[in-house]
């Protein structure tokens, strides 16, 4: 991620200007915030914080005093101790900061506003997709995010995360040859949106954003998220970190070739998993689409030895049992052949918002000392 600076608070409909959040200047403060987040409304004592992080109680007291002064932490009552006076416990103030996550799909946009816990507090959808062209996409995202922020007062806005189909350069925020939309090749989307919104923007592949959000929500240390909507892509979490590769282009799951003489894909290859899945769906053969998806997932399991396969996207959401069963059948057969337990297959949580919520985690993650890969 290129920028993690905070943004001053905005009222309903107000504009934002970049500022630093002083409480986030140290790694230790981020660790304290993360423990406050995971403790929930019941809170955690300063002594527990010191023990968990490995700092002295005096150091933790200084950090928590600063966080309280900045409105990011507050007292949550007292807890009985084994000796001496009761311990005061602290909790995170969720409304002290917010982030926006945007899912820009091929034919639709979803934007969510989340608090520091990642809970969605506002949401908007619009019939805007990449097919509208560069200028319309930038204007549309700017308009919808501005409208979203206008729905409620926001204390401190960290920025806007955008998840969309790849390939793209996550580090630079520049799109590459997005499949089916060649006009976006080398388009500096992050720069364009920052110019329109006046806030920090982070751009990532939709599947990576979703995987990041799922990992933050406890999905595991090693899994693949396969997103089947208007297209097909994958996000990988390995060792608890989103795997992007040397050029941030990893996870083009839909464009692995599994049939050399198959139909031509929009990427130019023949027999891609995406092309075969979309062709099966077009003729109403969802069982075949699930089997093909499972074949692609089987390759990932064999190559990376992942623990779990999570499925998402609106095509999966329309027939979740069919896709879970079809993919699981392929992986079960593989497990039988190689003498291993089959890798479990589940529908990803998120109710269709996993990409947008994950895009918001591109801003929230660094606040709590979690890298975004």
C-alpha cells in the first residue's frame, strides 16, 4: 500500500482534507488498537495489553492515554483483579474512524462506509461498470462516494479502497489490460480518483480485496477466494497474507487454460476456466460450470496446498448449493486419489459485499498493524 495517512473528519456532505492521525504513528500503537478491536465492547485492561504485546505497563499507559485523548479509545468500566484495586478496562471507539470500500464490477458499483471495526454503517449501489469508459467511471465513483459520505457525519475518514477486475498494478494504482476493456490499459485510476475525491485512494483487484477482508474476519491463514460474477477471478491468502506476486498480478485464476482446443477467451487464450464457466452458464448448465470451477480449484490445491476454498460472486450466490457441491465433488475425488482429506469448500460470508468490505480493509489494515500484502 502506498499511503496510510489519515484524513480530517467530514460532516454530512462535507469535503475531506488530508491530515495525519497522531495516534497511528507507532507500530506499538497499532498493536494496542488491534487488541482493543478484538476485545470488543467488553474491553481489555492496560495490564493485559502490556502482557499481550510485551511492553511495560508504563509504555502502554502512554499509548492508551494518547489514544484516549484523540478519541480512539475510551474506558469501558472496571474488572475485578486478583489483588488490589479493580482494573480499568479500555475499548475501541468504532466511530472514531471510517473507511470507504468500493466494488467496481464490470457492470455495477457497490460502495460501503465502515467504521473501525469493519462494520458497514452505510451503503450505496449504482448501475455503473467499466463499460462506461474512463471518464464516466471516475465521475461515477466520485459521485457515489460523495453521496455515501453525505448520508451521515463521519468523524475521521482514512480514505477509499477500490476493488475491480485485474490485471493491475496495486502498488502504483494503475490498471493494465483489464479483460474486455482495453481502453483502461495503463490508466492511473488511483491518481484520477484522488484528484476527484481529495482523499487517499488504494486500488486492488476485486478478488484480492475480498481475500483481505475475509482474512481480517478470521477465514484462516491459507485459502483461496474464487469470485464468479460477470467474470471469474481468484484471491490467495498464504501464511495469513494476501499473495500478489512480484508484479502484484497473482491470482488471475480465471485465465488458467484447462482445455487447449476450448472456446476463445476475451484474454486471447483458448480454454480458460473463465471462458468455459461462462459458456456453461450461458447454456444453463450450472452443474458443468461448477465442475469446471472445481477443476480450476483442484489445480490451486495441488499447486499451493491451501486449507480452504471460499466461493463468492453473484453467479455463485444465485445457486450456492450447486457450486459448493460441484467444486467439493472434484476436490473430494482428488483427495481420494492422492490419499488426503478433501479441502473444504464453503460460500464466503459477506452477503455479496465481500469485495466492497475487503476494499475498505485496504485502509483499515495498516491502522491495526496488519499488512495488506
